[in-house]
């Protein structure tokens, strides 16, 4: 029997006439990293806010660490740590003072709190910054302080909402390493949201792709990509081609136009399919301007399921305000 840390059943959330979540369901296994992957406005943060008891669902059920988020919110909060999308540290306090205040909110004893602060600062390699004002830290260092703060009270489950948003590549990789360590060494269950495909592939044991408030696919990164076949062929033609001629090729699983003259062809084996494609084009007098192929990515999966790029969404007005605020803080 699989032990689940999070169980979500038919979760719906409405803000007036806006439906943010449309009956989503998924489970997170104990000790795994589970990712919600989707564009801005997909419902990722809304899901996190419900599971962390910040807001209540309109309908449906969510069980976190064995407790109902609506009926037993205080019990849920004792079992979880949260790093929200926006920086929530007090910038005018030191790193140590921020952690101390957080520990006192959880009624940690002075002896225990001092011990845990030292342990967590050592974990995120920031002991040397204990007495520095938070506003003097880089964006990546602030994020590491937030992770340390979220872990102070030994939570069973850690929620990370877009944990590397706005960080430089080096800081992003460092945060990835901490997240993997928390799973591998501390056996913490982690649910994270992201719109970075590489982040989802690097970190997550399983992924739920969410779009416009609905879960459109779920599985391991490899199993999701395998739904498209082994490789993707991109062809740009000199003129607009009759796409129907490619549908009977043995290795072709799917054909999707990207523009008037460019198509994406999903194949089982590119080395076998390419000669057939060239032969067919020669037979019908179709000229190829350029051709390339690669193994499918999670973005290819998203395009296949939704018909558009993962990064195509521009987000809501509130997403833009959040990003402006975040740039100022970081």
C-alpha cells in the first residue's frame, strides 16, 4: 500500500466569476518530490495556498499529513513548511532575527530554537551571514534563508512555490541541490510549483501538468515524454506542404503545424523516419528548407496536450505586479 502525504480530490476554487481550479485531483507519496508544472495563471499558486491553509477551497477535499485542510488547519500548519513565491522575510532584521521570530511563532523553546537555527544555517551554508541584515543579501541567499526558516520546526512536508523564480542560473542550481538533499538525506516530502521545464525534469520524481485550472497529465518526467514517442522531427519547407501525405508513414505518430511552412512530426525512430520523409518529399516535389530532430521535452508534451507553448501564457495582472515587487526585493 502506497503511503500518501498529500491527497487532493476534486478541488475547486472560484474567485467570483473566475474559476481558478476546476476539480483537480492528485496524490503525493511520502518522501517524493512532486511538481506542479504549468504557465502563469494555471492554478499552481492557488493549489499551494489551499494546501497550506492560506485560503479555503470552494469545494472538494484536501488531506495534508493526515489532516483535512478545512477541518483541521492548525494541525496541518504544524506539519508543514512553506516557501512562498514572494520573499516574505523582514528585510530590516538580521538573518538570525528572522529565524528566531519564526521559531517563536511555533512555540519552540529557547534551547531548541538556538540549536535548530545553527543547524539550518549550516545546512544552507549561511552561518557566516547570521548577523547580516536580510536586505544586504542576494536573491539566492534570501531564498536559502527562507528554506532554512521553513525547516526550523522539522516539518514532514515542504511546499515550494516557484522556488527559483528570478534567480540567476548559479543560484538556481544551488537551490536545486538543497531540494534534492532534503529529499535524499532528510526524507522530507516536497511539493513544488514551477514553469521551468528543466527544473521539473531535474528535481521531480513525478509531475502533474496543470493548465487553466485542470490537471492535463501526470507521471514521471520520462513517462510523460514517452507518450509522444522517442523523437521529434522539425521540418521547415520552402512552400506550404500538403501535410496529409506524411500521415501514412510507418513511424509517424503525430503531426502538428507550428507555422504555415514549419511542422513538428513525432516519430518512433528518427533514423528510420528521416529517409522515408526525404523520399516522400522527393516523390511529391516538396522542397525542404531545413530539418532537425531531438528527443521530446516536457514543453513538447505541453504543446501536444494544450496546443501552445508552456511559456506562451502572459499571466494575470497580479502576476505582473508580483514580478515587479520581486525584482525590487531581489
